[in-house]
């Protein structure tokens, strides 16, 4: 297969005004990546003839397949057809099927068809017309200067219908895509993006097939391995091979594949061991519990929790001894430990986890913003593991990092 | 004011692979529209030097102000600086402030600084360096061939911080934006977007200056009023005038302005009345508490909560009577009422609020997915208000709607 360069252009002033995000480009990019077609540029231009012409001209020079969404509607500012006509000199004709469809629609809804509605039926004379099962304006595939141009409406539902029903089968056939693309996401926690890349520098530098793409998000890192091959098995073999090399180096931080999350992994580990958990949350204010129960099946392992935001709640609801609070304060290793012990006792759960610290904006009990203690108590063994952290960022960044770290800690304990 | 042509470029292969949508371009476009700066193109290019150079070259030819997001990170594939250097021949130097900040970060978090981390401190010699209050890599404003180039990190939180703190004030000053744009968001809860638009049909149809833009989000609706005028006062007078007309029609659903949220309003109402609250959460699993404590100052009014996800927790931790649970079940008006009473007693808070119901995916105790009871108990008056709801959507949509409704209920009670 030739390496085709694809480009995606959206036409619409609403995008340049920020009224909507260009989710069409994201959807199309994902589909094309699955088909092994490389997307090299996205562009957005408003409903303006000259600027659309200029972007189309650049695209025609640098790309092999150009996807254009939007600007095929009935109103005067829909001018994708006109812009392409002015660079290609192609003739436009009315598409009979579309005219009939529009007439039927107006007849059925008892409304008068206005002249601009005919505009939606205009197609280039030599176009392959793509019926729109979700709306009026058809899509088109046109060749110009040995480049393939694919025009689709901007309404996501219509674009997706035309892509799925017509364009993808066309691409598969015309481009002879006999290559299979497989991709796998490896998920890591407890390691920064730069450290991970540093550890994998050799592999990343010589990557070709599979490719290795790191992707950082709040408190964790993903590594997407993507392989091209002539069969699914061959692609997966390539991925397995590189995955082994990756995990030999950074396996200590690996926690799962693809669509999983660290909270889901913790849930599964608890479930498989017939273990349960309860949470005592101070600075996190219920976020650990709330994140945990986003997962289906949480009720089997999550017994409940206490949001002991005030000192009073720590004492009266959770029975943390006033001794500990007076001697060490609520933001202390000792308080965290007792919170975890007490909450697991109250809920008769295998584990108790606790979070105490300073989310900010102001310091508390003489402790800096970002000081956090997390404790995990195992009621079966009577063992406590308590850790001190220092997180950066605003109030919510600190809370989010704290919760992620709690899941990481549990994951490491359960995986031992 | 001159009519400046702006262009927004995002650098990052993850966008071309469709892993994320280009929400930065949307956010920036909206901000620039508010400032009356026309955005003429959006572009996205991958982490590839030649293609980034080529897009930068086009942008430099056709636009006056070019915003570039992404590609300023520590890794080898972050090459925005290199691409711009190769078209501008500008020299790069390490920014001392940034180096110090990176060193402090690694020192504090007890991690090893790898050599690639220094890369984030590189800035163009003649750049105006924009401190990044939300991350490491600073932003930059650079002039080249009489065009203004503004570079910012791709992480949305960091980009927004730099835009708000540095770039928008710079633009206001440098471009002598003597047309003033003022904008105000009115926030409504307890009314759907279509009902709100229906009530305001006349106003919306004849809108010009100010413009009226409705914006729906999970369980609430916003109305953005934007006015242009030659002075701030004049713009605000225009907004005040239309706001009065809006509130005459739909004031019953209004809860606050601009960056507030319903949880923040509830917090303020409680604080102003020297009242406190505690929460007993079943299906919401801690989300009400967690949302509440995202607000600064929550500790003054939020006493704590109990996440009583299991029946056992409702009985043992919250002391809901087994009588009520046996007779009515845990998903009942009676159980909700007792949960609210009990949690306010435990935390000695003015109010107790409780949430019980079925988040799904499966029905529970013979109750349909989406059945929810919320109860608010006022310990001062001994009065309970308990409501039954039926929400639609998946597990998390139901939990989110439930929490929003809880805040709405509290808001209405406190506003009486």
C-alpha cells in the first residue's frame, strides 16, 4: 500500500467563533488511523470564498486525500462547492435522486420548497454521489489533479453516516488497504511522562512499526503501541514483541490495558480476592469514593465511607482519638493511620483507606498547601502502610492527585 | 482599531490521531471573539518539523497574530520551538526563572531531574516570557516580520492560565482595543434550555447589541449577554438593561452570575446565615460532598458526610433504623428522610441532605434505574423536605443530575 497523506478541512464560521469544537476532525482522524491512513493536517476556515479557496489550494498541493466537512447546506453562506469549483473548474449539475428526496420531504411536511433548497442537490458532474441517509445534502467523491477530494455535510450525524456507509468501503477498495492496523494502550501510574520516555529512549528512538506514542494525563501516563501488518495476528505479534521490551524496562509502573482505569483495576483486584474497602476522606472530600463508584459493580467491594472534613467529624463520626489529634494534629501520619483503621472497623471492610492534608488555598495547622498523608489499613493482617506526599497545583489539582495516588497505593499493595 | 487577522495553530500528533479534540482552538476562538479579534483559520499539525515549518510559514504570510498551542514540553517530539526557529532564525536561551522552578519542583518531589527537563525552559532571546502558573513551560510573545506570535503549552489548564493572566491583558493594551466588549453570564437552574428560549423568544429574536446566547450544560442553563460599546460603562448599561428584561420573565430560575456555580451559591447562602450542612450519600457515592468542597471556604460550612453505599453502612454507620429499611427499603422517601435527619445529628449541622436511589445499570429493590429520593432536614425547625425524582441516562449521568438537583433544592430552600 502506498502511504497516502490525508488532510481534513472543516468549513464553517461557527468553528472560528468557538461556538462548537471540531469534533468531526477528531472522529474522522480516529477512523482514518484505524485504516492506516496518515492524517497530516487539520484545517478550519470560515464561510468565506477567498479563504476557503486558499486553504483548498494548499491542501491540494500537499495532500493526497482531502476530506472537507461542512458548507454544503442550502443557505448563501454555504460555499464549499463554489470554492472547489473555482479551483477545479468542474461543472455542477443537480442530482436527480436528491431533488426527488427534497421534493418528497417538503410534500410530506406540507411546506413550500424555497429555491435555495435546490442548492443542496448540486453535485460536480463527474462526482461519485454519496447518498445521505441522515439528511438532505449528499456527499461526493471527486478526483482533481490526481488527488481525491471527499465532501461531506458538517452535521456530525450526517457525516458519520456517509463515512460509514460509503467512504470507508470506498477507501478500503480503491486504496487496496490490505494492511491491518492494530493498536494497544499500555497504562502506567507512579511515573512521570519524562521519566518514562527517558527509560524507553532507545525503544522510542528506533520505533517504526509498531509506533510508540506516550500520552500524559492527570497523574498517569499511557503508551499507545500501533502496528501495521498484513494480518491481525502478525500485527498483534509485533505489538506483543515491543510490549515485552517496554515492560522489561518499566513494568513496575504498568497497571492495565486500553479502556481500563486505575480505579477499575483496584476494584477488580479487590473483587478477585473477595476483599472490600471503606474510605475516610478529609481533604479529598468524597472524591475517592465518588470516583470508585463510577465503576459498575462497585457495590460489591465498596462498603462506604466517611467524609470527615471537620475535626469534629473525625472525632464524633469516625472516633479518631482526641489524643492523636491534640498531639499530632489532623494533618499527620498518626491521624491518617487511625482514620484508616477506624473506617475499616466501622464498615467491617478488609481495607480502610484514609486521606488527610492541605488542599489550600491557605496552609492549615502549620502544614504547607499540598502536604498530604494517605494510609491504607489491612484489617486481616493488622498492617498499616502510611505515606507522606507533597503535591503541587491549585486546590482541585491537589485533590485529584491525592485520589489518584490513593488508587496507585492500593494497586501496588494488592499486586504484591 | 485595526482589523487584525488571527490564526490558531495546534501542534500535536495526538490531535491528528483523533485521541483528543482541539478544544483549545474553541476556547481561544471564543475569547478572541469577545475581544473583537477575528479568527480566520485554525490549523493542526503533528509533531513533525517540516510540516510544522510549512504551516507556520503559511500562517506568517496570511495572518497578523498567530497563536500556537502545544509542542513546548520536555520530550524529543516537542518541536514547536525548533520549527519557529527555523523560519525566524531567532536564538534560544534558557529562561532562568523557569530553570529555578523546575529545579525546585524536582527537589521538592524528591525526583531526579532528567536532562530533557531543561528543554522546557528554552525561550527565544527577544521573547516576552509569560510565566506559567499552572505548569512548567512558560508561554512567549515574539515579533517576527511585523507579525505577533504567541506560543503557549497545549495542556488546556496551562494555556488558559497564560491566556488569562498575560495574553489577554497584552492584547488589550498593544492592539489598543478601544471598542470595549463586556460580557456577563446569567445562570439558571430548574429550567430546560428550550423552555428558557421559549420564554425569551421575543428578546432573542430581536437581539443585536447586546447579543443573547443560551448555553446548556448538565442540569442547568446559562445565558451569555455580550455588549460592545465605546466605554465599559456604556457596555454595562446595555447589559443591565437587557438583564432586567430577561429576569422579569425568567428570574424565578436565576441563581447567579459569571464564574459562580450552584454549589458555590449554596455555600455562600449557608455562610451568610451562619448555617452548616452534612450529607448522607448512597447512589451519589460522595459526589455531592466532593463537588461542595471544590469551593474555597467549604470547611466553614461543610461539616462532613457519610457515604453509606451498602445497607450495612446505612444501619451501622448512620444508624438508620432497620424498621424503616425492612418496611420501605433503602430506596424510599422514608429512608431518605431518616438519612438526612441522622447525618445532621451526627455532624451537629444545621442541615442534613441525603441521596438514595438507583444509578444502574440494574434495577434495585424492585425500583427502576433512575428512581431517586433527596431529602433535606433542617435541625433548627425540625422540618424535612423530601422529593422523588426520575432521571434518565447512564450511571454517571444519573449521579450527576442527582447531585445538581440536590444543590437546586438547597438553593431554593435557602432563598425562600
